[in-house]
């Protein structure tokens, strides 16, 4: 049995008396809350399956089941529920935008067809004579039929899959309405009838595809964080052979016990222990600490860390899916899955939509037949009911507001990657902030350069520019900005964990790590027998206090959660008057968020380090700065650019305004159906008028959503909508 076994467990109270395994399946057809409920309830009722959980954004299903139940049997059960599926690989999901591209192509074709058919329809509406009307009907048919066949595939395929297993979904009435309108229009064209509804059928598809494409685009942006995380690992390593020679081995083929040679500037491809050499390591991926740390024989290092100093030999202790970075990826995957259960209100109506529409259309047909109307007239009314009840306005209520709000925020320097983040931003009642790179700029700068004379500055620059250490880079950058020219230093060498040294005019000079512990970051500059200390500070973002005040005014309490040292975090916490937790691992941060969630809190996480990835994925909602690691930017729901922190408070304000507009959009959709459906049932609405009415309600929703653009513009104002 080839299944993606992730863990073994025996849940308390489970009726199964054997160990369970977890398997994952990719299900592209998951589109709404109705799909989620149907899969979870349907699989849970299968003997041998303990539970099933749907990851909506990743379109995956995690199934906990008995070993005796084959994965192929689970796939068949999914098919019986109306969903094609395939086994997922035993690794985190990589981004895949194929579905979005298919929807965008279908939308473009539908838009092209709609515009051209509407040109012919205008002539017919204007009173074209018999021959001209028939010609325009045939031209419309020649355009509409291939357009409907191509652009309708997402709905037709989904409806056929459901009907094959004697089930229904919201695509079934949509498909029936489109096909009936097309068939009746073709009949009218062939028989020389007065009315054809090709424009209504194509317009219907266009608006449905627009809502679905917007939704797919928003969700697709949230799926690439894990791939970016695993990309931090080295792709392979030079493995030392018995004879002393080294050969390149891909990361997937590395195994415990191998000894890899890690060159300067190279990322580690596996976890291990240094067995030879001394160096400095960039461990920010796990600690978030900007300062590199020394490493020597006996020290443990992890995949994704970067060797900043001398070449070292590392004996592998864990590789591939057993590394610490892979564990973080799994945390992100699991955290994203738990978050993905938050589903938009519009989707909750999907479970009732199909049977309600089928019933209304059928009763309308039967009622008019009993009243003496012909089959064609009764069928026309039933088709109008199917079209006019199409949930376009309801389907656009959320994505239209999200897209407008996201576009307005983008102009203010904040990119919303996941549309549902606006809903969760509106619900946030706490904010948890990382320190380095979030509250601060993440760029250590020397604090007392003015105390150095010109010669000392030149020597400091000559030494600092030869090192890749973060403090050396910060010192060199500040000195260059100050106009300093570097001194020509001979015999420069770097000792891992100690610093830089050389000679100038026969005098020993050095840029060294302080011998005694300091409260903050610092280096010692030695010239001959003289020593001076250069202190560093990681400056706060310029508007931190204003942002915290704005968040507090909106009812959000703030706290710090950082992987940095207690001393460094304490300075910032005291300055800002915030509660803080320091020295936290990725698992610690995620556990803190889970505890707060268990208490009913909805936490907004703001962080920038790779070590913040699981927390950003697991928080109720999350934001990362533009200077954050690729992993953090991908894991977060939103990213802000620039030195200002105020976009975080603005995001909360606009999120709340967005939800007000969404509720208004729902009201428009409900009022539309309350007024339009009785008119269609009463026979006062043709399929064309139904399509126009459906489009009109959609335009009202879009127009109302456009008002959200003012919320972001009112950054310093009330931001009310």
C-alpha cells in the first residue's frame, strides 16, 4: 500500500482497536464550505476511517484511517462523494497556479464572446427586421456555442462528476440553466423565432467565472510559503569519501553518518555536528537573531544555516524530511490546515443552493404546465428561474470587496495575499510582534561613530569591508555613508568567533568581539595598544509608538514574542512598555498562539524571520515586513513595504471596513432574490431579462465594494465606510 503515512496514533475513545495512519489526498474540486462538509462527513462515515480534515486553501484532505484500509479505497470513496482525487506526496505542498490560469483563460474567452454577442443583441433589441434578426441570431450562435463549450467546462465537469455518483452541487443548476438557455436559443434560431438568449448564457458564465477566478487567485497566493521555506536548504553537499576525496550528493540522498564539507558562504543541506574546523554561522532561520554566532567542533548545526566563515566538516545526523527545517515546514503545513477551516459566509449557502433552485425551477415548470401553458413557455420560465437565482451577487459579495480593499491597501504599501485575511483582520483582538526586523529595522547600526577620529574610522572601514559578519556589514555601510575612505590594511585575516586582524604601517590593528559580555551589540577596535568600543543599536521603526497607539485605539493589545536574547528584547520591551517573551523557538511561538486561541483570542502575528514561519502560518492572521525572509513573506497573509509600521494598523481598519461592505453586499443579494425570484416564477421575466437582472445585482455589489478604496486613503482619518 503506497500511502503518505505521516504519523501513528490511537485517538482516545476511537472505536478502532488498531493503530491509525494519516494519509493525504489532493482534491482539486474543493470549492466551498458545502464541499468541505460533504467530504468530512462522508469520509468519517466510512468504516475504518477515524476522521477527515479538509485544507481549503491547499485543496487537500488529511485522512486518519486504519492500516487495513487501502488508499485506493479512500480515493474511491472520494469519487463516490463526487470528487476526483489523487494521493499527495509525503512532503509539503508546492505552489500550483494551473487552476487559476485555466479559469483566467475561460474568463477571457467568455468576456470576448459576451462583448461580441451583445453587439448583435443591441441591433435585435433596436427592431431589426426578420432577415437581419435571423442573421444576427446565427452569428451569435456561431460565437456562443464554442464559447460556452470552452468557458463552461469548469462547471460542466464538476456537475457531471457529481451526477455520476447521484449527487448534486451548486454547479449542477448552473450547468442546467446555461445549457437550457443555449438549447432554447438554438431552437429559436433554427425555427426563425423572435427571441434568442445566447447573450444571457454567455454573460452568466462570465460573471460566474469572474467570481471563481478572483477567489482562486486569492487562495493561490497563500500556498507557496512552504516551498520557499524548503528552498532555504542547500540543494546538496560535498560528501567526504574514505580516500579523502569529495563528491557532490543531492540533499535527498544525504544520510546520517556522512561527512559533508561546507564551504564559506554555503547553506547547509542537512542537520549535523561539526567535527572539524571553526567558523561563524548565520542561524537567523531558527533564532531570528541578526548577529552571527561562532561554531566549532562539537556544535550542532541545522539545514538552512549559512556558513559565514571558514570551511568546516559536518557529520550528518538528520537529512531530508528529518531535518529541523523540514519540521518547521510541517508545522506551517499543519498550522495552515487548521486556519483554512475558516470559510467565508457566502460559501455556507452552497449546501442549500442546489436543491432549492432545482425545486423552484421544477415547481415553476409544473405549475405553468398545469395552468395550460405549452412546454416551450413553461420551459422558458423554468430557465429564467434557474438563471435569475444564480448566486452571482452572493458569490461576488466577498471577493469583490476583498479585491477592492486589497488594491487600495497595495497603494498604501501593504500587499494582501489571502483575501480571507481581511475577514480575519477584522476579528483580531490581539497583536503579537517579533522584535528584530519587525519592531526594529533589523539593520544594526553603530551608535557612537562621532567619537572616532578620521584615522580610526578609515582603519575600521578597511577591516569591516573584508568581513561578511552582520555587524561588520553595518559598520562598513555607516562609514561609507559618512564619506570615510578605507585604509589599506595588509595581511587581513578573519578568525571565526573572534574577528578581523591585520597590519597598517607596521602597527597591529583588529576589529574584535568584546572580551567581556555587553548588554547590547558591540565590537572592539584595536590600533596598536589602544582599544575603543563601538556600540551598535538596531533602531526602532520610526512610527512604532504611533502604530501601537493606533492598534490600542482599535482594541488590540500588543506584546512581543522574539527568538532574540533576553537582554536585547528587554531593552525594547521596557522602551515601549510591552509584555515580552524572549528566546522562543518556532515551536514555542506556535504553542503560544495555540494557547491564546484556546482562550478565545484572535491573534494578529507580525514577524519577519524564517523562525516566524510557523507562527505566521498558524496565527489567526499574519503580516510580514517587506524586508522579511522569503519564507516569512510567503507564509504571511500580508506584506508591508517601507520603514513605517503603520500599515499594520491600517490593515486592521480596512479589514473591519471590508466586512461592513461585505454585509451590505449580502443584503443586496438577498433583497435581489426576494424581489426577482417571485417575478420570474410568475412569468414576468424572460431568460435574457433574468441574465440582465442577475448582472445588475452583481454590478450593484461591485459598485458598493468600490467605496472601500476610500478607507485606505483615510489612513489618518476615521476610515469609515
